[in-house]
């Protein structure tokens, strides 16, 4: 269990875990939903939460409006990715020499739904962490990153990349000039 001495975020987590619907009977050891919406997590809280998320599998995590920074996103996503399903055996069985043969280390997370909605401090670096997480996490079914600013490059701000040019598709290749035609003949 997490220590709750004077920390409202950790106390909130403990209260949610005490509810009967937090860990369904069908999946013992797995937390169905952890709602930290509106929690202003300090970096020390984020590190503690990440360590806990690496040990205790969570199916749905809501971190909406939690004032997360790029480093906070990185730490939490690393913890989620490190979690493993408790049903997965740790050992394959006896090897020919009588020792246990361990399974290859495969960490692809247990999380199915993640909400990082309305965390405006996430920058380009944070989006890189989110992209890598979505690539590596095989269990992820839903990701809510709405109300976050997507990083825009300088050329995007000037409109050079975003706005399509109003040309005819046939004019993509340069037309030969009259001088070019004379040289061909």
C-alpha cells in the first residue's frame, strides 16, 4: 500500500483502492480504474506513483488535468509499460539440467485505457514519450490526449507545410520552357 502521511493524492489513491469495485474478483491483483483527475502531482508523487504502477497492474488510468510535465509523462509511462499481468507465469518450467528456465523479458504493459487529457505543459519532448509508449504498449486500446497542444514547427506556423498549394495536380512537374523545347529539337 502507498504511504498516505499528509499527501492528498496518495490518500485519494488509497481511498479508491479500498472500494469493492477497484479490484474485480475475475481479475485479482489488477486495479480496474484509477482516477487521478485534477490531482496536482509533484515530481516526488509521480515517481512514487510510477514505481507503484510498475508493480500493480492498472487497466484504466485517468490523469486528466493533472498538470503533468514531459518528465512526469515519461516516468508514468515507463511505470505503466513495466507492469505485467499477474496471470503470466514467471517460469517456463524445468530445463534439462533441473533448473527453472525463465521466460524472456517481455514488457508490454497491462493498461488498456489511458487519459492524459488537458495537460498543457506537455511539449514536443512529451509527445515523443507518448508516441514511443503507444508503439511499445501492446495492451493499449484507448488513449485520450485531447485538449493538449500538439507541437508545431516554425514552418507550420508560417503556413508553408500545413496549407496545400492551390495548383492543378498536373502542374506538379515543371513545364518545359520554350528554350528547353528549342534545345530538344
